[in-house]
């Protein structure tokens, strides 16, 4: 049996030897897409500039539990807005490695959302639906992702045909070394799309 050190070295050697092939590889990736907004939760605020962050999910849960039966205010401080979704993140990473990437998904419709602008510069990008939206509350011990996914109900085979084209889709599907349609759990009609394809 190969020990883990030997295995790592063997795999690293194979990856290095194959590096020259990367620019010749095509990837067809989809089908989700999210705008991710990252927030910190305020525990206490001293003034406009000074505040203390709620550090843990457990502390947040206690704060929510204490509000049961009455109302409360939870202040969020925005940290970052970025592209999100399993597909865009994977496709962006593949493009950064030098693969020729085509992305089809939910990045804004009829116009692609601005948060995906840099992505459109490194990949061939097509959108058939509006992007989902995630408000991610970031803590020292994890992240709570509160997502609106109703937009992904528009990721259907009918919209692929109408907004991208069956012929275009078939050419990309058959002409790619990698096809990765990801985030099956959040794209309600993904199974139907695969049924059409298979």
C-alpha cells in the first residue's frame, strides 16, 4: 500500500506533467448562481464607528431565543458582496487554472448582475434566470446562510432552449471534457433537465 506522502508526491508529479494540457480543456458548468452578501452581527454598539461583534452561532441562537414572544432588532454590518453558488465558484476556479470555461446558469435575467462582471471576463457566460440571493451571517465558529432560491425555479429545460438554444447547448455539452451541473439540491428542475439529456 502507498503511504500518504508517496501518494501526494505521485499525484503532484502527474498534475505537473499534465499542466500543459490545461489550456486545451473545455469545461461546461452550471446551473445555479447566487449573489452572496456577507454580514457580521452586532452584539452591542457604542457609537457610529464602534461596535462589538456577536462572536458565535451559539451566542446568536441565545439572542434569538431571548426574543421569543416579543420583538427584537438584529443589526447587520455588511462586509462583502460577491458571486456565489456552487457553479459560479467552481467555474471561476477552473478558469483561474486556465481551462476554457462556458457557464450557463442563474446570474441575472435579462441582464447579468454586476457582481458577476469579473467572472464574465474569464469565462464564456450565459444566464437564463435571475440569481438567487444569500445573506450570510459570519461568525467565528461558522456561517449561517439565509437564502432566497425561488429565482432558481426558472432554471428549466424550456428556458435553456428559449434563452440559450438547444443546438448551442448540445455543442457545448458534447464538446467539453468536463460537464458539471452542480447544486442539485437548490435547482428544483435539475432532475428534469437530466431526464431530457439522458
